[in-house]
């Protein structure tokens, strides 16, 4: 029989694997009466709407599917029962998708009775313990754990067995504009690219450079050189250029961030002027029109 000290240590060792999150001697939620692994039909399993992994890469799924064909699903999924008699996947949706791709009719599961809060926490932590989670999905998972469960960066790092600085750096990614986040999520940009872009205060410059990275396949080192040169030029320009109206400058930056594109306010001496909103494609124009609340009336 395990003593209390061992149990306490195991509850804190969330970075050591999902078995540490769901210790057999102190389970989170209640296990089904049998306490055993059961096989459940693929059709009876439902994906989790709070799944932190937003993108399932087909190539990666195909590799896992081939492995499952050869060796089976080695680690059971964690599921919880729903009111209609099916089961919601708490941990293991990627394995479920790969097994489905491999033609499996059923997969091994462990059924647990979990609250929405417990299910969310397990789902987030299980995904964070896997190395192939997208940097942005990882950042959003950290953010949810901090906001929903009042974790500090330090405590979260200890519980996940990760470096605190790594968690803080990932959370900074959430400050990027949406177009850059999407490039990062779809691996058109790397974590190194994103961190270098964060060194720039100008959102329009971030967006311009992100498009340049994708179009020219720039390396992180190439980008760092561009950013360094840009900052040097900016420092020289700021010494010579007269200061603009501070309120208009703040408003210009705020609008650029809100619309995720370059916005310029041009004024004349009589307080009149014009507002320029830049776009680079028809899709971006459509997005801006939707953001501004414009829609065609076909009635």
C-alpha cells in the first residue's frame, strides 16, 4: 500500500506522463465500475469541443495510423460518458483519428466520470505533454490553464515539468496579430520567426515581414538581420523626424492592431483628412469589410 507522501508526490508529477495526472490510488473523477480498459466502437466516440489541438496534420496522422496498423493502439484513450450513451474523448483524439484512418472498428478506452472543468484540465495537460503540439496551440493551452485554474507561470512550469521561460515565451505569441498566428499554426512560420517578429512594435511592419518570410522562405537568421537593420534605420529616422500628434499616433496603432492590417491617418491643417486602410488581397478586403460590419443587402 502506498503511503501519503508517495501519493502527494505523484499528484504533483504531471510532467511525468498522463499516469501521473490520473494516479490509480487517487483518480481525478470516478472510474467505471470495472476499473478496466474497455473497447468502445469508433462510432460511439465523440471529439472534445474544448480540444486544444486546432490543427491535425494529415501527414503526421498518416504516420501514426501506419504505426497503429502494425502495433495497435498501445495507450488507451481517456473518455467520459455523455447523456445520450456515447463517450466524449478527454485525451487521445489524435490516436482516435489515426485508428479510424487505419480502419479500426473499436479502440481501448478508460471511462471516467469527470466534470467539464476536470475534463478540460486533463485534455489540456495531456496535449501539453506531447512534443508535436503546435506552438500556438501550446500557448493557448497555457493561457487557458492560467485563466481557468489560476496557475502562475512558475507553478504551471513545475506541474508540466517544463522551463518557466519557455512557457512565458509561448504566451507572448498570443500578442501577435491573427494573420501571423494562422501562419504559425499552419507551420508557414516557425517559433523562431514569431519571436523575432515580436521584437518589433509596429504591427504593420510585423505583417509585412511575415508575408516576406512566407514568400521568400526566409530563415530565422535572415529575419534577424532584417529586423536589426530596420531598427537601426528607425533609430536614425526618429532623431530627424518631427514628432506627430501623440493621440493620432496612438489611435493609428490601435486601429492597425484591431484590424490586423496597416492603417494610416492623414490630417490637414483644418482638422480634416483621410483614413487609409491597407489590404493585399480580395480575401483580406472581405475580412476587413466583415470586421467593419459591412454586408451586401440583396433583399
